[in-house]
């Protein structure tokens, strides 16, 4: 493993101060790792992603991302840090219905100068969006200016993935984005996502309740109601 891009120590988080939802003694995630996160409903999977992205803050402990201690950043700086360094694939995709397919993909570049410059260095923001969509098997759709909500669920999912990847964020967080797909489409989507993360050099944390996907990842994190343990799995 290479140096850690995420390192957590003695972290405790809960929505109620007298009942911790997550207690993580130590967790280190290396650059370019593909990590599968699973656990029971309400066990803290989405909360863990929110903590890593700086959306919520822990009651105690250390959480360092790319060498930056998130608790040392004020709210606006955490927002900017998230926009610069994280690509997020939401469970419901959160696509903007009045924007075109390409405009949805390029949206992060409006909020992050760093990601816009990274995309521009690849030949331009829109050209990079087209490349990502093509690699995710949406070449014909990428040339369309039609409404994004007319796409199938699987196509919308790949648009959301392209949006997360544009501008080469170092970390991609995926919160159950395959829950609406059948088994064959879930695995096909993962293969495409893995390929793009490898090309971009991104670390991937993927939350899912579907344990059948676990063996595709480098490692898994099992969450129960108060703790987190990491277990190695075969890639």
C-alpha cells in the first residue's frame, strides 16, 4: 500500500451525544485503493462518508484527508476542500433536471477552480466531460442536448459517475449508487467505475448493502452500530 490519503484515529460520532453511532480507533486508506463499506441499515455507512467529506464533524478524534486535519478547517474552507478533492456519487444521483447531460457532468468545475483547471488541461472542460461519458458507454448521449431525466436509471447513474470523476478528484465516494440496478448491471457499472478511477488515480470508497459485490474490491470495511473494523478481501 502507498501512503494514506485518509487516516482516522480515535474518532467518535453520533447524532446523540450519549450514544455514539461510530467509534473508529484507527483506519487508514491508501491512494488508489478500492474499498467496500457495508453494514446494517442505520449502522453509520452514510455517516462515515459524510464525516470523510467534512459534511458533518466528529465529537472527538482525528480525521486527516490528504494530510489536512478536517477539524482545523472552518465550514467554508471544508466546503471548498470537498469541492476540490472529492467526487461524490449519490444514491439518488442528484442530477439537475434543467441542465443537459454534459452540463450536469461539468457542474463540479463551476465550484472548484482546481477541478476546472485539471479538466482544461485535458483539452477543455466540455471535451473532458465528453471523454468521460464515452468511456462510460454514453457516447451517443454525450452528443445530445436532451434532458438528463429522460435517460434510463442506468444511464443516469453513469452521468453521476462522470460528474464525480471530472477534474480528477483524489477521492470518490459512492453511496449505494447501484441499489436500483439488477445484478448484471451493477457489476458492469462497477467495472466501468474501477477503470475510470484507475485512469484518474482516484481512491474509491463504495457503500453498499449488497455483499455480492464485496469480492470485486481490494478491501472491505464492516460497520456495526458502534464500531468499525477493516477486513482484507481478495481483489
